[in-house]
């Protein structure tokens, strides 16, 4: 089904990113703020609550997408990467603080050995309602069923072109396109609650494939989410002129398909549209650059190296790993997370309102989106 669909379609007031980078220590954070609220929630100074935890389980990847990583990345020493037990401990603490959803990312999470075991550990954490995973799909055909059996609820596959030659150029791979499509098909077959496709749209690269991806969503009954190009490329050559707005993407899709906008859920990154003709496929728009959703952002991120990142667009990071490895109690770590999250910046929306220049933040492979 996917092969035929693709074959047919392919023929047509707070500091934001400006403050110096720091690995904040527990003691420094404790001294900088008054005692935390008794509510036991992860709240920032703007009243936003963290409900979703993005976990980067590795910085390693078997692809070389230029909008994500440099051509010759330097990987973390394996000893510096959090263990499954450390990841699960942080997840358990954040669940006690109100986090209900977890998404695993990388690098490429499926290159992490025994990732299915981590999924089982996270699904068992009290308070966690759903565990999802974002992948490039190269190993998904083999991994989909054990991941589903381990309790994984949903999977998102990153596919940035439906033209095999272009796909290989974008990803720096060979003979990988149909393998990824087979992985997507397998994910649909094993019965995940949701299967989504992410596509980063970049002017001068793949903007001519918008209708092809819309056809994939319509004909294969999957959710395709178009993502605006963001300043997280590996080569630090991001240019705002290469951003194609979500509004323009929708305009182009509506040249062929009538869409019905759906109400955006609180904290959601994407605004979704359904097809008016009854197809169960869906179109999503993640307009991080032209219509940011900072005002109700409910995410917190943990990098593979153990640094907590409250805001994707801020360079501020807070070192959780040192606490885990020096014997800090759960209460100490919980307190550190609360106080660090309280320093979360207002977000890219504020930078845009102030007409501040957007610059490279960090390569995406180090944090996973």
C-alpha cells in the first residue's frame, strides 16, 4: 500500500538564547531561588507546567542529514551516556512531578542496544500514560514488533523526501529509502496506536514534494506532519530565507485537497487538519518559526549526556547526571529539576516579537527535537 502510494506520488523579560551556556550545578540553582512550591509540579516562571518528557537516548545516528548533524560528528564517550536505569530514575521523578508522556529520540534511538528493554522500563513507571518514539525508520522493520510488545504506544518516522535519489542525498545514505518505507509499513501493520511521518520542509530542497506527502497522508491513511526548518543544523548554515511557512504549506495542499482544521490541543506542537472527503489520513503543521507555540509549551528535555534542557531554543542546560552519579537522593534531584525548570526561557516567540536575530542553537542530533 505504501509502496504504491509513494510510487504514484513521487512522480509529481527572561533571557532567551542570549545568556552564556552553563552546566548549572545543584548548589548554584538552590542558592539562586527561594524554596519551591508545595504543589510538587514542574512549573516555570510563566506558569507553564511540564507534562511531556523528551528523552534523547543516544547522540549516535546511522544517517547524516545535513539539517541535523555535521558530516563528521564527534560522539559522546559511552561512559558519558545515561544508562537505562538512570533514564528510568529521572522519568520516575518527573512523573511524580506531573509528567505523563514520554517520547524517545536520539540521535537515532533504535541504534541504542536493547532499546526495547528501556521501553518496558518506562511503560512501567507509575503515572506515565504513553511512551512514543521518533526514528529515521532504518531499523524499524526489525524493531517494530518487539517495541510494540514492549508497550510502545506510538511511532513517528522522519522522511524528508519521497524521491529515492533525493532522499539518499538528504540523509547521506545509500539504498535506504525502501527499507525505511518497509519499516513504516511494518509499524502500521503491528498496530501502534498512532503512526506519524515527519517531514522538514526546506526551500530549494524538497518544497516541490508537499503535494506528494499530502497524497501519502490521504491514500495511506497516515498522519504527515510538515515541520518548518529550524536553526538546529549540523553545519551551522541555517538561513531564515529557507524557511517555508506552515501557512504556505497549507495553501499548496489546498490546491488539490480540501482540508478541515482541527482544534489545537493544549501544549501540542502541531496544528492538525483532516481531509474533507473522509480519508482517515491527517495533515499536521509544526510552525515553530512563523507561529510558535511557546505560550503553552509543556515539554522538558533530557539529553543523552544527562543535561536537562527546559527550552529547545535556549542554550541553557542543567547537569542532572552529576547528581545521579554522586548519590543524590530523589528529593534532591526533584528539587534540582524544579528549580532548573523555573529558569525556562519564554521561548522563540519572544525573540521573534523583539526582532532578535535567530542563530544556531545546537545540532539537532544532540537533543532529538
